[in-house]
C-alpha cells in the first residue's frame, strides 16, 4: 500500500506540522544517500528454524563460543583476553562490530549510529573504570577516590539546547516562559529526585545506581515499577506541561518509550542513577565524535583475530559434553559448526527462542516479558552548518533538541573535535516509542521517504537544511532497545533470564531492562567471570 507524503509526515511528525510542511515550499526533493546497516533478510533467517547438517570436516572445537558482537559479547571477550584465556571465538551476523554502539567514518569526522555517550562511572564500578584506564581516558583519582577523566574526553560546552517556537534556548528544561507554578513544580520534582538519590535500604544499597545489579531490591523501591512514570508524576501532584515534557523527553531518550509507557522505577533511574548525592550535578558525559563506537572499536581491536563477521548462528544445541553451535557464513553461504564447552548468548534475548534448540519447542515463559522497540537514526552530511536566525539564539551545541517534535533532535558530531565552522555531520534520532506496528511502519518506508521525514522535521529549526545537506544515510533499528515498561523490571523475568541454561550463559543489556553501555559491559564481564577458571 502506497502512502502520500502528507500521510507519512502526519504519521511521524504530527498532523498540524505535516499539513504546514506540505503546503509550504518544502518539497520531497531527491537526495543522495541510502539505508545502511543491518540486513533484514539475513536477520530473518533465524525465524526459519533451520536445522542444517554440518559436513564432518566443517567442525572445529573451542572452549567458548560467543554469539553476538555488541558491547556485551565484546566485553566478555575483553575480559577473557585480560585473563590470558584465548580459546574462544566470537560470531557476529553483521559486517560491522558493535551492535547499537557502532559508528561510521567520513572525510569530516567519525559519527555514531546509536549510543553516543557514557556518564563518568562511580568509583564502585571497578571493571568499567579498568577499561577507561586501559584506554588512557583517565588521569588519576580525586580526594574522594572518584576517577578523573581527562578534560578532552568530557563533553565540551555548550552541551545542550532546545528549540521552541522559532528560537534556540540553553539546556533541556524549557525555562523561557515558565511561570511561578512551573518553577515551583520543578523545585518540587528535584526534591523528589534528591530523596531517592539519598535513599538507602537496610544494607546500605542505593535505589538507583549503575549497574542495575547493584540497585536495592527493597519493597519500597521496587514498588515504583508497578506504575508508570506519568502516573507517578500525577500522583505527586505535578501538572506543569513543561515538566511533563522534560520527563517524557528523558524516557524517549534513554528507553524509546513515552512517559506513560515507562515504569516509574525506570523514569527515576534516569534522573537518580548518575548523581552521587543530592545537591550535586549528574555525572559528566564521556563522549567522542563516533560516540560509543570508540569503546566497541577498542574492545574489538583486542580480539580481532577471534572475530567472525557476516556469520549468523543458526542453532545452539546444549548436550552432555558442552554445546554445539551451527552457523552460516552469509558471504560464502557455507555451513560450519563449533563444538564448545560453553556458549555465551550475547544477542538480544528475544532471539533465544529461534536459536537454542530446547527453547524452540519449549520456550521459557520469561522470554515473552522482554519487549523491544524500533528506532531509526540518520546521519546528515552538511557542506556548512545552519546559522541561527536570531543573534541572541543559543549557539549550536552537542545535543540539539526540538521541543515540538516527536524526534530527539540531533547530535553534532563535529562538536567534540572543536570544529565550530564549515562542514558538519548531524546525527538525528527518532524513537518509535513502542507504537502499534511500529516496526512494520518503519520498514515499509523507502530511503527517500525517511530522508524527507528527517529534513522536514529539522526544517522547523533550520529552514535551509535541504540546501545544506549533501547526503543522508539512514539506519533502521528494528529491535533497538529493551523496553522498561511498567511492571517489567522487577517481575522476576530478568533474574530468570540471567541463569545459565545448561552450558549456555546469557549476557546482554536486555537482562538489565535498561539499554545502556554500562549494563551490556557488566553482563559481558559477569558471564566471563562465571566461565573463567577459579
């Protein structure tokens, strides 16, 4: 079924704006670029439940087979390498490593295709800090024992701005035009955040910290999971439109969900987990032009000789001796097999029912609890950066958000390199927010239609964006992020999913219910430690 431009823009950007855009001089001009990234047809091979025969001479033996080359699989491999354990292989179905943390390169600058920052970890997160030390990102510790990250790797100012009714303003919360009630509600909201930042259970554990495994499971804290973040805000008496927008932006940004879809526990986690104590700022962001691609590329460089790209696991078969992994090289179309003592399942958890033989016929009940949502990301290659229309507008920042848009706006990839003039790469993010048939809706559009959504949306703030854009590449993430919806995080499914199944161990940010690099890294290291000899 073909849709008109008006119907497509209405579905993605809202009716009033779509009507206005279609009536203006903004046309759907053909632009150079393409849809890049995941091969959907390759991924859907999993659903065919293939059980191919492996030729006898196509088998090999290793101690550990890692399935999935995202942050979790790479972190497990990194931990193995640090422990001088090298009898493993890593299988990744894509042609590029890194999953949703992967990045690209251009003649201007590198740029992200997904996750683009890492908050400075607290001193308790020792394994992650060890990685930062190894990458030479740190320069010692302060008097309290917290790590000091080198200045050049912290997000430079200006960090954030928001576009509202024709003007750019500093920060994410919309202060301009706020009345006394708005200001009082923002203060009251901060008081609630301070309460949970300072809260400790009987064992001294925080309600919200990173990784999630270190959070308290006390009844007072986990009860927050049973209601939505929107309901929690209303129950507290909040009514300010801009405060609700601020909360909704937070949940869309980190979870790809709207305020009323997100667990209140997850909503508060966003605001509390990165603050050491009340009265302090949230932890600074470590970022690079390529975003978290810097981390996964570093991890991959350590174990490149153990990595097999364009390789899709077809079946995982636990047995008395260990586990067999049957895989397909999508480039040569060759079927091969691995006899392993252990397997690390570091792919999204929903794929387990298509891969693990026992799960195909008798999938565990907890698997159905894990729901993912779709996103698309576009990288715009600009011959020059758009100028502000008003001299007093806040200048181009690292993160640039459009208040009246369902997108998350864009990150300026040249910002961290101090390139404040000339050509630039803008990385635009659009979460589908778990809407009905979101994945099908996204994949029904061709490149030109997706590019038109991006350019039409950004034209709100930059009327000449089409003239400045030389090329757009788009990546569609059909199962981008785990959804921390109401009553998921603490219903027991995550704990069940973390238990090994015979000789198969599970490692993915899905198991935290929060799709962050820190969580993927934690689970990769956790599983490696489970397997390494004591």
